[in-house]
């Protein structure tokens, strides 16, 4: 890579949004939940921490896309004026729910092969549900934690919530 290529890459990255604290927290939650699943669910396997971390990152990306698409389909369902339109949107939600699990299984198999296994459809479904519930719980805890009475560090704004963790959708 030449110096010009490196400068061009830096300019492209500078135009993108930085990694938000909420995304890092989500990733930590996903790693913990995934490693607990590896330990306690016989069909969920990972050969090491690095693979667990990469799998958690993959799950984060896939689930963020699914949540985004789900929101758009729900908006379509609410705005639909005919029963046929609402039925079609409901069918799309069902396909998204089922299809997203298949996408997760195939992506893990494609990227990690036999080094990572999330089991089958039902274990992935359970894993995704637990991931989303834990993510929501951690976000709620971090959003509602008041500052300590003797906290003079000023690390949190008045009200005790980190604005980076206060985004909607959690």
C-alpha cells in the first residue's frame, strides 16, 4: 500500500460514523451470551475466544440489519390501508423472522466452517432471543443508572445517562 492509498483510505474512513459506545457494549453482551451458550448448550460450539468475538460481531451486524428491516416492514404494515397489504406485511415479517436465522446459520458456516457451530434452527432462535433480551436489559440498566451521590468526577451528565447509550431502538 502506498502513502497515497493510505491517505485515501483514511479520508474514506473519516467520512464514516465512528463506532458508538452502544455498539461496543452490544458486542460485549453478545460475546458473554455466546460464550455462556458455548459452555451450557451442547450444540453451540466455538474453538476459541477470537472466534467467539468474531461470531459475536457477525451476529451484531446481522441482527442490526434485521432490526432495521423489521422496523421498515412494521411501518409498512401500519401504513397499509387494506387487509391484503397488512397480510402481505405480516408475511414479510414472518419470512424475515425465519430467514434471518437461516442467514445467521449460513453466514457462520461460510465464514467459520466447522470451527463455530450455533446448532440448528431452534438453538439459533433461542440464542437470538436471549441476545436481544440481554442487549435490551443492559441498555436499560446503563440508561437508568443514576450517578453516585459522591461522584464529583463529572463522568456522566446530570441525570446519569450516557448520551451514547441513550439511542432509541433498545
